[in-house]
C-alpha cells in the first residue's frame, strides 16, 4: 500500500513540476509588468493549495518507507532526492518567488526557471525509483 502511494504521489508531483517548468514559469515572461503582481499572487496562492498538501503527504510516505526499509538502496536514494527537492524549494524557489512578489524582474524569472530544473530532475529521478520500487515489490 505504501509503495503504491509513493508511486502515485511522486508521479503526480513529477507531472505537476514538468508543467510548471515547461509551461507555467516561462509564461511569467509574457505577463505585462503592470499585471505581474496580481498574476504572481494568484499563481503563488493557487499552486500552494495544490502542491503543499501533496508535498507533505509525500514527505510522510517517504519517511514511512525509510523507517520500514532503512537499508533499501532505492528507499535511501528516494529519501535523499526528497531532501534535494525540499531544499531546492525552500532555499532557491521560495526566495525567487518572494523577490518576484515585490517586483517584476526578468532576471529573477530566469533564475527561477533555471534553478527549478533541480526540482524537476529530482522529482523525475524519484519517480523512476518509485517505479522500480513498485515493480520490485509487486513481483516478489
């Protein structure tokens, strides 16, 4: 059950981060400066309602997997990737968003897009591990 939840949550977050990376963040460049503040406020609030519960649930699931299988290499790697994702979120993405909340800044948007690749690739890698973990458990 926990392995299935891990795969579902990680897949949902991976899909979401790819849409944000490829479509949504680049669209920041196309919002008029005069409307950017309200657009960014809407984005931040709306995306938080979607992402934060999923991320918290993923944290609980990953921690549970780690507690149950602390020596499983897939679980250890997955847990480390979650640390990378959370660190990147709070130390790179959140500061960019705080800055963009204050003012429209094309350089800060580019920084957000570039640093978001860390989360995108980390979640993607975690999803691949989740697939292997799921296949390994369901074929035992």
